[in-house]
C-alpha cells in the first residue's frame, strides 16, 4: 500500500499520464504482478493434410468423414445459417472442391480455402445443426467426422419462457436465461452486478437488435454475392490510364490516415481512372477505396453497393475480404447485427493475408463480446493476435476486449493483465475512465479495498463526472446504504440527474427504489420504477424490475387498505391492473376486491375473486361465501347459489344456510327459506348478515308462510337492528309486523305499528296506509281514532281516497245513529 500512497501523493508533481502509469504500477506491485509488455504470441506451425473425403446418408442425417493426418483442427465452427468452417494452423489438400448432387444430402459442397488454412461445408438447407468428433488413428492419422442434421422447416426460435434464448441463423451458441422464481424473494439492497454496472452505452441497441433477430421466424445472414458470370481476364490499359490509377493511389496513400480531409477528391480521382480503364487489374482495389471514401462521407448505401460489386465480380480477389469487412461495418450501422456477423464470417473465409484474417477475427470477437458470448469472443480475439501478434499497434482495443472477455469468464488476473497492457499502450484511450474502473472492480472483487479506493480517488480527480467516475460513485455509495441511507439516497438522486447510459440509469433507479422502500416511501419507489421501467401492455417488466414493482404495489395497497383509504386501493389497481393480475399470491388482490366491496362496487370485487378462484389460488369457504353475499347485493341470486354450491365443510354451514335463506326468499320459495333461516338461527342464535338483513327476510318468509306467531319476534328483532337503516327498509318491516299483529288479533299494537310506518312514509304512500290504519282502529274498537284518520284522509283532497274516506265516515255515522 505504501507504493500506491507514494504515487497518489505525488500527483501534484506529475502529469496526469505519469500519475496514471505510476498508479497502475503501484497497483501491480500490490497485486504481485509485473506490468506486462505487449509481446508476440507463439504460433502453432504444425501442418494438416486432408487426404480424402467420404460421405454417407442415414435418414435425414449426412455424415462427412475427412481422412487427415497431422495437427488436429484448432477450431470447428460455430456454424452459420449457410455452412460451417473448420480451421487449421496450416492445411494442405490436393483434393478438388467437392460438390454433392444427391437430393437427400444435407451438404451441398465442400470448399477448400488452402491459402487461409480452412475448409467450409455449405448446407443444402439453412439452419442445419452440426455435431463433430475426431477419431485418432495410427502414425498421426485421424478421422474428422461432421454429422449434419437439417432443422425442421417449421421450427421457430424458442421463447425466453423455455429457459433459453436462441439466435436463429446466427450461429451463436444458446444463452441461458434465468427463470423468474415462483415466489418473490424479500427485497434486499443487493450489490449491483458487475456486468450490469459496466454495461456499454452501445451494447444495449446491439443486444436489442439481436433480440429482434431472435424473434423473427426466418432470418439468415447475407448470402454470398454470386456473380452471374465468371470474371473476364483483366485488360491492361495504356500508360495514360495507368497514370490515372497511380495518381489516385498516391492521393489515397497520402491521406489514408485522415481520409475525411480529401475523400471527395479521392473518390473523383478513382472515378476518372475507372472510367478510363474499367478492366484494369487495379480496378478492384480502386472500387474498394472508392467505397471507403463514400463511407467517410456518410454515403453508406453507395459504399455498400461498391463493396458488393467487388465481392460479386472478383470474389477471389485479395481485396474482397476487406469489402466484406466494409459490408459488415455498414450492416452494424443499420443495426442488422446478425447479418453483420455473417459478413465478417465471409471476410474470414475469403481472407488470404494474415492482416486480413486478423481483421476478420477482430470484428467477430468484438461482435461476440458485445452480445455477451464471451467464450467465443475470447477465442476470436486470441486468433486475431495469433495471426498478427502486434495487431494491438493497429487496433489497441484488442487488448481491452481480451481483458473484458477474460473478466466476464472470471479470469480476473488475466483480465487485469490485458487491461493494464491496453492502458500502458493506449495513452489517450477515449474510455480510459471505464477501463480504470474495471481494474478497480477487479481489485474490489479480489478483496483489495485499498488499491480499489486509490483508483476511485484517481478517477474522481482526473475523470470527474465521466462514466467511470459514476461507476466508482455507485460502488462507494453502496457501502453507506445500510448505515447512512439518507446520504445514499441523496447521492443516487444526484447521480440520476447526470448524463448516464440507459443501463446505468435503470440500475440506479432500481437501487434507489429499493432504498426508498426500506425507508417507508413506496410511492416514491413506484415513481422511480415507472420512470426507468415502464410497464408493458401485458403488464410485464424485466425480471428483477418486475419483482420490485410487485413488492412496491403490495406495500402500497396494504398501506392504503389498513388506513381504509379504499378509493386509493381501487385507483392503484386500475392504474396497474395487468401487473396485479400477474401476482402469484392472492393477498393484494383480495385487498383490492374488499376495497371495491367497501365502496359498494360489488361487481368489480366479484370480477377479481372470480379470477382468483379460476386460477385455483383461492377456493376457501369463507371467500366463496363472501362472493355469494356480494352477488346477493347486486341481486344475482343464481350466481350467489353457485358460489354456495362450491362451499364444503361443516364450519361454514351457519353462514351458508343464512345466505341460502335469502336466495330462496328472493325466489319466493318461502318454505325452503324458512328452513334455511331456522337452521342458521338455531345454531348461531343470532344472524350475522345485516346487508341484506336476515331478520327482515326471515320475518317476511314466516309471514308469507302464515307463521305469524313466529314472525312477530323475528320482525321485532329486525326493528331493533334497523335503528339506523333507511326509511324504506324500516317502513317495509313495520308494515309486515303490523300485518302479523293484526293476524294475531292484536289490533291496537298493529295500529300503533301502522302509525309508525306512516310517519316514515313519503306523501305518495301515506293515503292508503291512513285508510288501513282507520280499519285497524275500528277493529280495536277505537272509533274516535278511526274517524280522525278518515277526516285527515278526506282533507288530503285526493281524488280517489277522499271519496273513499267520506263513504267510510258516512258508514260510521250511520252505525252510531242506529246504536243511539
């Protein structure tokens, strides 16, 4: 640690570059390694000779057997949509290219690329799968066996739900996809995964491009551009034309390091030369360089056309490989990443020179790395420097990419070594801050917090607000999340206000949302999640985002429900309906349903309960009886009866019988209703239901069944419970009770109850009741009260009840005269 302190403390006296190199050297001393020099890789010079090719067909499988001797293949595949290549260190084969004409053959042709030390097998049908094996023989001989099996034409890419995502026609290996656990784990403040924290700003669109390609049913890379006729022999032009080519070449070479300065002039010079001598042997190179000029000027469509002209007319020309590289680069700009990889594979097939092979391996490695296929990326990049050991002088990033691949594969020491080589050679790397942050990450993972801290400080001082600095801030803030949450929240909020890559913005939003939950602010957490991870139409979100949003919604719904703020619960559900419906457990949805019922929105409540029952998440008797009750409240007796039929168990008999009593009452099956109510009352002694009121319903059933003696106490109990009920309900109970008392010849009590019913009646119903009241008074022998009621009814001047009242008054008067 002394060495690190020495170099950090000397920053004042040193330039930033010297400080950087000193710090790196100090970190290497601490780690026990030496800062490596960029050296040449050893090359396997062993030779392979292909002696013969045999084939056999078994069903839909084709078996190709290559008899060979010498070194075994250094790489087989991966296959593309159109074929598979087998690479050797050095290969000789006196055999001609072999064409297969059998209709059942899965192989169409074997082509030997002797100058590039590989051969390729072209498929008869796209997306053919390949398995390979090597069977050793005697004296260095062996058999290389390739078994080809065409895929079904109807096969489609597997969805993420099958557990793996497959890149159709791309030749990429399958990438595993984590399944979302059935049960949501408790949210905890987890350390950000390194792969997420160091997500490139450019990797996201490329991965999205691959995802789009994976979802397509029939995607393949660009097929080889075939010429309609064999290229004719070059015709050497006159000296004047040759001088035009020479002039254009000289102009290109003078400006090759900064082509943008004179791209129009270079293009014009080559155009003049090509017009004068289109059949010249210099034409392919001239067209290629013209395409480069067009690319620099941003004319990608024209550049692509020129590149394809070369690979079409002169596919075996040395410059064709570079044209395929150009095509791949243009496809990358169009976000056609799978097709770009296929173009780079064609570049590798056509490459004759080591530099061209290295360039193709480099592009393939970089593409694999960006797509997260790290093992294959490392192989391609190592093949690159195997071809040209000092390729890093041309493309310094090759060292960085190898380090990134090694890091992703968990080879931390090798990763650190390569990243330090990159920093050692590339003094002004544009992403130097990110690479330094990655080195600090390695120290952190290896437990060397001191070295990591020194690098954090260095990055914060010299690369403030860079992406590397933001990464370091995240790591440092993670250390205070538990003990200083408010300070961590403030830092994360500040970081979110900066220019972040999309992936880093999402990571910080999720971390901040998790902390806000622990601080008791789920509403703020939900706001953060909605900003970073908008809910899709189907209610889904990325794995961990989905879990966190579910946790937040559960907490919010629970808080609102416990405070009896049922409207907010309902609004929350309406805003996130599809998310709620995807919950695996039923607790939150039950709270939503009960909130709807508290708002008397029983249809909404039943809609949710029906979903839970259909999913098999809830079938308990208590819930089913609640559903039966809500169905009663919306006057759906049939639906209520169906819920009751699902209820099993003696524990629910009381409430079930009570609800069935209401159902039979509404269906006018009074005898059955009386039995159900009596059963419930006998066991429970008191009815539970007040809405609808069981005493009122039971009393009415007894009245309809002419069991007046039993009805009176039941209706009186209903009157006691209806003290705060609405006037209509109380009036109905009073009238029924009055009728029952009248049937018992208790006319005075019946009249008193009728009088109370009149007091809570509206004007429209009073007159008829007044007449009935007069009859009860007469039956009770209270003629004076009867006359008062009739006189009052007559005074109402009702066209019907007025004359009726007068006629009854006359009858009473006549009766009294006779008595006198």
